[in-house]
C-alpha cells in the first residue's frame, strides 16, 4: 500500500490526457462521450478528480472494488493507462445529468450534508479533492445506489470513512442527501 502511495503521485504527474482520450474510446459505451454518462446508474467521469479515478481503477484491478463490468477492464490497464485515463477525464467538463429533484428534499439534504460534515472531505462545493470524489451533479439513481451500498457495507472506499459515515443515516436521510447532491450540477 505504501508503495502505491509513492507511485501514484508520480504517475499522475507523468499522465498524458491526450493519450487518455484515445484510451477512453472503450469507456464511451458506459460512461458516455468525454465521460458524460447518459445511463442513470453509471457515474459521470467528466470533471472527476484524477487521483480518485486512478485509485478506483487500482481498486477494481486489485479486486478490492467489485464490479462485473469494470474488473476485467481494469485488469488489462497499466499504471500509465490508468494515469492517462484519469488525467483525460479530469479535464472534461461535466454536463448536467437532468435528475428530477424535489425542492423540499434538496433543502433537507443540504441540512444533512452540513450536519454530517460532507464538505469536510468532498470540499464546500462537493467537487472532490485528491482521493475523494466529486459528488456534485452525479445522477440521482447512481448516488442513491452508492450511498445505500455504503450503508449496507457492500461498497468500499479507500479508508472506510464513507462506510462508517453512512451508518447513522436512515433511508429518508439517504434519499434527501442524494436529492441535494444531484441538484448541484457539475463542476462549479
């Protein structure tokens, strides 16, 4: 693990976003052109934090994050491929997902995000940083599935913080938080 922490920053510095664009051709079917997914259960990668994306690919490759579609793809990627893809997607502009949100749920979700200190890790605008993903503007269905998975302990994150943070949430809290996050748009 320590070796990965040392290698990852240097790999990110050497990343080639243009090479990442070419390598991303295989990702378009699920994640959409320039990483803007049109599938409500698949995350938009456009504008996502490069370090986070690189870590996720490593987790898929090492079978620490499980997904039947992503694992075989990640298994074929080199460290350079991962860094290039992450650099490319980070430079893309996310487009609004068009999730239908309810104003009362958005307001309650905003309150819950403050109460649970979501902005401490995900930043005040929820745009993400380092190994922490951008949540702003992801699709409601995707966020709902992900947050429920953290609550059920079927999703994992690098340090376990999200799994731990999701435990006090009730189903209504999860739905409200997701309405708030989905209402935020892409990269501010």
